[in-house]
């Protein structure tokens, strides 16, 4: 599968609801997941052994509203808080 990323200081959309998430700071143009995003987060998901997509890495965005909703529904777990724990 070829790299289709054209990320260069652009806003992203939530993969669940399509809400636009605006980047408010980037520390590294090549690693947007290290930047700050308004009302959401951007991260890398790496597909491990057993997936049909073994080895693929995806840059994804999820808005805060969807994260809170999916946590409340029990579909995702909160592991902690790296700032306050």
C-alpha cells in the first residue's frame, strides 16, 4: 500500500463525525501528531500482526466529542492522564 499522506499544515476531520479539527500549533511539520489540535487529537495508528493491514500506519483524527461519547458507551478505555497523573 503506498503512502497517500499529503499532510502539510492542514486541518483534519474526525474519522467518526467529519467535524473539522484545526491545528493550533505544530512543533514538527513531519509529525503533526506532536502538535496541538483544537477540540480533538491527531495520532498514529499502527496495524499489528493479525490485521489484514499488517505494518500499515495511519494518521487519524478524532474530535473530543466523539472520544467522550465512545468512552461513555464503553467502546474505548481511558488509560490515564499524562499531565495530571
